[in-house]
């Protein structure tokens, strides 16, 4: 059995920032980096809105710096995933994917969120063969090809703009008659001649012999105007939001109807004393790296207070 005073689960901006603060408070935290060290940011390219980088910063460089900063103050990094937790016992009990067992006096959950899919069986069928939820990971394969992006938020606009730099044509499939994205993102989309927005349109399925060759779409305006048609495309990108990676904890912690961990007021305190939540796993609204980092700092400060008491 291994023991750590503070276990941080997750390695995005929230997890690493919690580790920096906890390390500087001499808590010698252990951090589980999980399947995607650095978190969601590592699948984007440039981050333009993290304060301190006037010209923007490469997302991987930003995360690598956070990681090294956390290590510098004594964080032990493990390349593992937690597979089971028991938050009823003290110290808390956590099992990792390599079978090792850990106990911890306090836990910070910073497991982030994952991309959502529409739930079509065709998404599974063509996964990796034309279906993707990450334009910056897979966009390269669609140079000079025709792709579609689903969604009307900032992510969808960002992905569509990114893909327009590679593909010959990008359709943005939006279920409402307007975009939810911020004005600046909308402008980027509307001013890009390679992007065509298909408002009030939903995807019914995908087709193709060898990977995606097109999408079955339906345009709906009110109740009477409905038109089904097929749109030839080579790639189908999902950008319809994220769901929190909180499944492991839902038997122990209060979550909202979408699975986001509920914390007390403006604090990172969960419904179990000694367990704190930071970053996107507890943030249905903002989902920003800088906010995740801030909440990681708060979680570490709260954990320190808890451990002292
Ligand atoms: P959002 O929740 O903001 O947007 C999701 C979009 O997907 C909405 O347009 C929604 O439609 C649509 N959608 C959801 N479910 C379906 C479905 N089943 N079928 C079709 N469309 C669907 O998520 P984002 O990931 O875009 O953004 C999350 C947060 O991150 C936001 O706060 C955003 O501002 C921020 N962000 C900021 C960036 C930046 O500043 N650079 C970049 C990326 C994200 P509807 O509108 O109809 O609900």
C-alpha cells in the first residue's frame, strides 16, 4: 500500500496548478497524469488567451512548463489512471490502472471533461475513418478535402477556422438558426470564404464504403419545412461540447444533472470533506484554462487548510 498526503487526479491546468501550490506548501503531492498528460489543451495548437503570453503560446509548451514547475516543487508524477476510489474510508483509498493501491488524506479531482458525440451508430462505425472530435489532431489528414464540423459554439468555430486552413471546403452544421459562439469567433467564420454555415441542420447519419464519403442531413425550419439531403464530405468533426470526467466519483460526490461535480459556493469543496474538485470537471460554464488553473490553486489552498486541521 502506498501513501500520500495529497493525491491530485488529473494533469490539465487545474491539476498542475494545484500541484504547484501544494508543492510550495510542502505537501509533496502525488499527481496522476492519466491518459492525456497536459489535458485537453494538448490537443489544440496555440493558446492566445492565457495571460502572460502577449503573442500567444504553443499549448504543449504551456502545459510542459506547468508540469516542470510542479515537479520543481516536489510533485511526484505517476503516468497512471485511477480506476476505483473509496471516499468512505479515512485515509481515502484509490486503486490505479497498474493494480497499485494508494491511500491519501486529501484528494483533488481535476479530471477535466471529454468531447461529446451525437450518439449516432455511424459515429462508432467510422471512428478514425472520417469521424473525429479533434480538428487539430486529425485535420492534417484532410488537406484539400471537404469536411464538416458540427456545433455552433466557440469550439466549433475554432475548429472550422482551423480546418479551413487545410481543407478545400468546410461546412459548419448548426442545429439552431444562429451561432452561440463569441462575436470574434463568429466573425472569423463568416469572413472565411472556405466555410459555409448550414443553419437549422441536423445530422441523421453518415455513409461511405471506405470511410466517410458523406452525411445524411436534414434541414428543418419550423414544423412544415423539412428537407432531407446528402452532403458529400470526407471528414466529420464533432464540436458540440464536453462532458465531465466524473464517473468514478458519482457514487460519492454530489453532481449536477450533467455530471459536473457540485462544489460549495465559490469554493472547490465537494460534498465529502477532504475531497476537492477543480477545473472543467466542476465547471459547466467557463471551461477556460486560466479559470481551471485558478481553481486548481484554490483547491490546493483548501487542501492545505484541511490537512492542517
Ligand atoms: P458550447 O456548449 O458552448 O457549444 C456547444 C455547441 O454544440 C452549441 O452550438 C450546441 O447547440 C451544439 N450542440 C450540442 N449538442 C448538439 C447536438 N446533439 N446536435 C447538434 N448540435 C449540438 O461548447 P464549446 O465546446 O463550443 O465551448 C465550451 C466553452 O469553452 C464555452 O464557454 C466557450 O466560450 C469556451 N471556448 C472558448 C474558446 C476560446 O476562447 N478560444 C475556444 C473554445 C471554447 P445549441 O447552441 O443549439 O445548444
